[in-house]
């Protein structure tokens, strides 16, 4: 019994000392596949993934707090690391997406409101903390070594709060409709501006610097996913415009920018597929489980959900089959990645015990 007691802290230490800051992308991916299943009228799958996602969220918070207590210096170093720091924005998006699930799958607006408040507080802390840390560092990496698709999780974080604010507007007390609409609209526009800043750097890195197969990490799929969640937020604002005169006056603008976001996200898909074929088919880079693969699953699920919502809010039914196809692709990618995660966990546990 004593040996088992000592073994548990040792197992936890091994799990968290190098825990990927972007691991909350697991919550993002599971949550968005759940919401897409709800949009596809598969309620049993949607609810099952909802409860599973609550478990993932709790476990990841426990591991994060354990890491703060046991490996605070490593966590602090990650925050200032250009490759890993932006991954912390996944906790913001994960919290907001879980809030979406509480509203849409459990009709629990209070839980959604609490998670929105948590996501907003974390976003303010990380948004200004991480970018301030990057700005004041004396020794900075080159653009080639510093920028990755992980940076776009900052965009996803802002847009995820906008999405949850828009959902709260539709379900919460009407007396707060103006406030929630304004917050959702402001974050939606800010997320678009931040995307432009970051994607210019990423595209420049793609085009003018050497690019090895190892450099094409899975978070580059957030190039598309950030635009997909921006599309979803725009579609929800369009829906809310029917009950909000302020948004109704902006309806042509909302529709135009929503299509702009969707088209930009769609443009990335063939290029990202071609690069994956080059990475694994031509360069023969083996496919092994990495927590960053959840950042690939999330964009697939988000593209499905945003396409379905945009088709409904803007009366574009010919787009619905595309949303359905991407749902099954996202579900398959989620299942494969979950299998890889479980295998890695079992393998790591056997190493620690051995």
C-alpha cells in the first residue's frame, strides 16, 4: 500500500512535468464534435461526448494545478516560450466550448455563464500576460523558429468567448441582450484583426523560409480552424439580429464578413491536405500520437459545425452536405486520436511502474 501511495505522485509527476500547454485542445476537439453531432441530430452521441468532455476538462485542470505546484518553473518557462506559450490559450477555448455544451445540451445557462466568466478572465490574463512576456524578452527567436500555427489559438480563444456570449444572448435574460451582443461583436471583430496579423507572419514563414516535414506541426490546421470558429460566431450574430435592433442594422456587414471568414477557412483546406501528403507520403514522416493532434481534430469539427450553422442562418442549403461530410471526418479523426492517446498513456504508465 505504501509503495502504491508513493507510485501515484511519481506517476503524476511523469505525466505533468512536460504537459503540453495546448492539451486543452482535447476539450476543444471533443466539445466541438459533440456540438456538431447535436447539429446533425445525433443526440446520444452528442450527450455522451458532453459528459466525457466534462471528465477531460476536470482531469486536465487537476494535472495543470499539479504542474503549477510541482513544476512551476517549467510552466513559467512555457509561458514565455514562443513555440509553446500560445498553447495556453487552449484552456480559454476549452472552457468556452464546454460552456456552449452546457447551454445547448444540458439547458444549463448558469453553468454556461460561469464558464464564460472564467474564459473571459483567463483570456484577459493570458492575452496580456503572454504577449507582454514575448515583447519584453531580451533574447528572441527568429521568425522561422518562433511562429507556428499554435499562435492562432489566441484567435480561437477570442472567438470562442464571442460564440458563448452570442449563445448566452439567445438564452439569457433579455435585459442583458445589448451587452452580450456588443461583447460578442467586439470579440468577433478583434479576433478577425488578430488573425490577419498572425496569418501574415505564418504565410511569410511558409513562403520565404526553409520548411522541413518536422516543421509542419498539427496546429497549423488552426489556420483553417480560426476562420471556422469566426464563421460560427458570425452566424450566431446573424441569428441574434432578429431580436437585437443594433445587430439588425449591421446585418449586411455581418453576412459579408461571415462569408469572408468561411471562404478564407475553406481556402486553407486543400493546401493543408497537400502539405500533409507531402509530410507523410513523400517525406515519410511517421504518424505518432502527439497531444498537438487534437489541434487538427478541432478545425475539422469546427468547419463542420460552422458550415451547418452558416447554411441555416443565411439560407444556403446546398452547403449542408459539406458540413455533414466534415462531421464524419472529424469524428473519425477524433476516434483515431483518442486511441493514440490511450495507447500512449498505457505505455507511459508501464514505463513509470517498470
